[in-house]
C-alpha cells in the first residue's frame, strides 16, 4: 500500500490574502477555489512541478475528529525543492517576494537554502537540489515503483 502526501492544510488568517500571496508571489497554481459544501470554502494551491498541494480554508480543521485549528503563522519548516536556487530566487524576487539570500551550509548537493514567510508568518525554505535538473522526483518515484513491481 502506497501512502502519498498530497495535501497539507495551512493555517492562515485571511484566505483571499493567502491565496493571492501563494498564487502571485510564490507562483503556485490555484487548483480549487470554491465552496465545497455549504459554508466550507477550500482553496487548494500546488507549486509548479509538485505532487503535493496546500489547502486553505476556515473549516478544514473541523473535518477530523479531535483536530484543533493551529494558529495562523504557526507552521515552520515547510520546504520546496528546486534544481537552481539562484534562478528560483530571481523568479521569486521578480514576483515581489521578500526572500533571503541563499545560504550554503556545505558544498554538497542539497545543502543550500533560502527562506521566506507568508503574510501570517508561516515559514518556508527553498532547498537547492541540483540533481533534480536531470532526475525530476516524479521520474525517480516512477522508476522505484517499476522496480518494486518487478520484485
């Protein structure tokens, strides 16, 4: 049984402001923006090339038993990966996003990051993983699944 992480609910104080931020400043695609049941609006956005989305909504937290709504801005460490951090930073800055300079913690692939926050303070990092230029994650995962199927 495969368990895939595909949607992360994100606590925000203003759905429209957050939608506009993630769409216009970060470049996420708006997949859904609708009332999915009476009184429950969901906005789901996906980063380009990603198999995982974020979901914004006032009542998402009411769906699971015993779930409590996290405070807007309380999520830290959300992470995006890119093949070229300089190009990613240039694109984000061009979109008007306040983003840090890249921080290179080591010369190894995967050891360079930049950081930004959404309007509520949810903290994101962008990791440079140069290998993704030649080995996109979806191809790696497809290859793993094919090998598993032959075993």
